[in-house]
C-alpha cells in the first residue's frame, strides 16, 4: 500500500475509506446547491465575479456615479 503513513493518520485503510465517503458527500451537498443557484441566477453574475465587470450595468452608469 502506498502512503501507509497517510492511511494510518486516518485510522487505517478502512477508516480512510469511511472518511473519504463522508467528506465526498459533504462536498457534493455543498457544490450541487451552489451550481443550481448559479444556473438560476444566470451566467452574468458568475462571470462578473471572475472578470470584474457586468454586462447588465451600462458603463456610462458606472462612470456617472463616480
């Protein structure tokens, strides 16, 4: 078995498998609702968080408010 020290850290191979299953379920329960919310709200809010600008806001509105 590779990385036997890591398996031992989690209580052995069988216990590491249990840790893995529970943590994967927690990850799925966290990610799936967030993905659903992204689709429900639209692509623009997610893209604007990444790119830093939104197509829903006209640039002249932003410049006028500054």
